[in-house]
C-alpha cells in the first residue's frame, strides 16, 4: 500500500503541474460561468451543464488517461525495475490520474456552481448530484483509459480505441437504443431498455440526473417506468453501484493485463 | 552486500511468432564486469529485461539472482541498480523529487552513493523540472539513480550513449571500481572500445543464442585478432552472416 501511496503522490505532482489539466479545469470553469450567466435560471443552467459533463468528462478522461500512460511508458519501466509490485504501481497510476482529473472538474464546475447558489429549493442537492456523477464518470473512463493503454502498445491504436470507447458510450449506444425502440416499438420495451441503460455508464449518469431534476416527462413514455425505478433510493443506489462496477471491471481487467505485460 | 550471481537456465522468449531468445544457459559471475554484445535485435535488451522481471519468460525458463527465482515477487530487485537505454522521467517532476520518490520506494535513505551526483555537478539542475534538462543531463541523472542504492547487481544498457566524453569518462571510472565494492556489472554496448576498456567477461549474443562465452582475452587469443572489433566481425562471419 505504501508503494501505491508514494507513486500516487509523485504522479499527483506530475499530473497536477501539466498544462492540460489546468486547461481542462479552466475550460470547465469558463463553460460553467457562461451557462450560469446566460443559460437562464439555476435549474436550466444545470441541465445544460449536465450535457457538457456527460459529453466532455468521458472524452477528456479517456483520452488524457490513455496518452498519459503511453507517455509514461519508460518511467513505468524504471519504476518496475525497483522493488515494486505491478499491482501497487498500477493502482498508483490510476489514482494519480483520477485525483487530478476529478479535482479539476470539482473546482472548475463546483466552485462557480456553489458561488452562484440559486435560491430554488433542491439546488444544492442537484449540484451535489451533478458533481458526484461527474466524479463517477471520471473514475469509469480513467479505468477504460488504463485498460486501453495497457493492452495496446501502439500509440495510434490506443488513441483510436480510446476515442472509440468514448464515441460508443456517448453516441453509438444511444443510436442503438433508438433503433431498438423504433424496430420493436410494438412490444413492451421498458424492461429491456432499463437493462440496456444499465450497461452504459453515460446513460446511467444521464438518467440518474434527469430524473432527479423532475423532468422525466422529457423521457417520453418510458419515463414513467424509470421514474418509478430510479426515484426511490433503491434505484439510485443501484445506479451508483452499477457505475462503480463499470469502473471496477475495466480496472481489474487492466490490472490483469498490466501484470502479464512485457515491457 | 556481496556481489550478485545471475543464473540463467534454458531461458526462452518469444514475441508472437518471433523467437527472441532460444534457450540461454549461462551464469554471470559475481564481482566481475560482463559485457553483453551482439548485433541489433540479437536479444540483448530482452535478456536484461528478463532479469529485471520486466518481461516474462516462456514457461520452463529459469532465471535466478542470488538463488532467488525471478517469478513475480519484486523484493529481489532491491539488489539491482538499472540504467535503461533512454532516460525518460515524468516531465513535470524535478530531479530531486524523482530521487525522493525512488529512495521512498526503496525504503533506503541511509548509505546512499551520491558520488556521481557530485562529480556530474548535478546539484544545480536538481530543482528544475526534468523536461527542461538536456538529454545528456537526464542521462547523468539516470546513471546517478543506477548507482544510488549501492546495488549488488548493476545493469547498464548502453551506459555512455548520449554522454559527453568527460561525463562518459567519469561514469566508466565509476563502473570499473564497482566490482571492488561488491557489485556485479552486466552491461551492453555497441562501442567495442568501451567493452574492451570496461569488461573482463564477454557474451556474444546472436539470433537469440550465445555464440561466444568467455573472457575478452580468450576471444582475442582464439581469433588471433588484436582488436575486439575485428574478432567480433570474425564471429559474425563464422556464423554465416
């Protein structure tokens, strides 16, 4: 554990000083400010922000993570030549990526949100929910990044795969769901759709947040089903659990590959 | 610490269909300087990385450092100092932070060998981010790291590549003193003059097998050539290359 902590501390310094992390934080800060100033009342601004979070966070996490691990290849080799186990180094790498990325997000989005502090009831709850979902998405897509970077030794392939993961979760998956609903519109689809949504971290975060905003009517006729399912503590809890699982599975897979990898 | 012995038994490694090492049997004698030479893609770096546990051998291979089998337990690497071919450090860390990280990971803060740090006059560069250092300075830092923990086995992959003549001289002098301080040295180099200068023992690796094993003096005597470079060329010719 102490090895993980030491690697994490060094990674943290290294990543936090990277200009990309700073740029990411500033971009989020600028977008949040912009949306809060010109995006209407607190609730509506939060909704627009939600879309930014769902699109931008996975992209940045997966691409930055993949490239970072690839750039650190020689350094990882040097660390592995020390009396350090691969498992603890891997965890240190993961933590060293997640913490700065989540930190930039929390500061960039959280600070203006909380300073604005809309008067509506439930504003604070929505903010916390949004920030929480963002952190979970960062976890999930950094785990994907590690998985991809460890598996694919070629930089271009790894970057391509990272983009595919993002594209798949953010766009293609929704297209598939849309296709399914139109093709099988004559059947009761609530059950299968619920399952489909549970398998995509971006959808999970979206549904979780939209339902908390009390605009489930926007989700159409299946909205009622989700509402019933997610609105209770059990449904939300299950969604959070599922998001954590979406991070744990690629993380574990990546660890397995990392242990077997030839450097 | 006493100098380490490395034992290799039937060491094989393949990358996909490419057979990089075809059953290496060898023993690196403690307290001596052994040079690993051979043409490009002969398997030198792979062999080094196998000893370091960076690359996994095929089942049935035996690699031992001081009688400890290399099989995933990282603690044996406490004995090893490694200088990779290209120094590549996290670019936003300073040299000092890097050394702190490594001493922390090794859990060894006492009795460090900081001689190279002084002789390379690195003190002034230690507080600058690594990315602002020149390639040569980074390579010097790399050498400092390899010697820092007084290892009983020192593995140097092309140690003088990228160093200016003065720095290379300092490093070579340090390497030559290592056996007297209880360190076994295993190094690779493409510079035959450097090999002649530093090493006593030689391993000539060709297509994943050892084509010559012995002392440099023995190879010169055997081939009747006065220079190592010519003797090596003879070996290559004999192998039909």
